[in-house]
């Protein structure tokens, strides 16, 4: 087994976990208002998702060059689909909602943020499982 897909998946996992920890903590920092925290969050998640796309592609390319267990293949496809949903369907809605709040308005209730969080948790579990499969 080549270590490249394992390494890229673990880097991807570390980035997702780190940002998932950072995201709610920034709102507890002194002087951070909701609009400021949302503005920072928009930038951070744009950068995270861009890095995730690169890492997902690198993982897929290096994975394609190595022996591929079926379970790991299915997980990698599920990871790519999860990321695609987050980037194309959920993040634009979250950014629009943040822009509304930043402009001083109150947006309607939405469960989009909870869905995004749930997918982040699922992504973490899938990345851990992917890594374990590659290690076995």
C-alpha cells in the first residue's frame, strides 16, 4: 500500500477537526461580535473548502494508483459527494444567511447550519474509517 492516500486523508481529517473546533470558539473571544464572527467564518470556511477540494482530489488520484479496497472506494466516493453538497448546496445558503445578519437584518429560521454540522461529523467519521481501512 502506498502511504500517499492515507497521508492526504489524515491531513484532510486534521483540517476539518481543527476548523470544527475553531468555528464556535471564535464567538467566545473578547470583542467578537456576531457579524464579525460570521465574516471571519465565511472566509475560513471558503478557505477550508478550497483546501478540502484539493485534498480530496489528491486523495483520489493517489488512491487510484494504489490497490483499492472496495469499502475505502465507497467511502471516498461518499466523502466527495458530502463535500460537494456542502460546497454547492449548503455553504451558499449559509453565506447568504451570514450576509443578512451582517447587514443588520434577521433572516428566517433555517436548519441549514445543523445539516452542515451533521455532514462535518459524518465526514470526520468517514475519514477516520477510510484511514483505518487503508491501515489494515
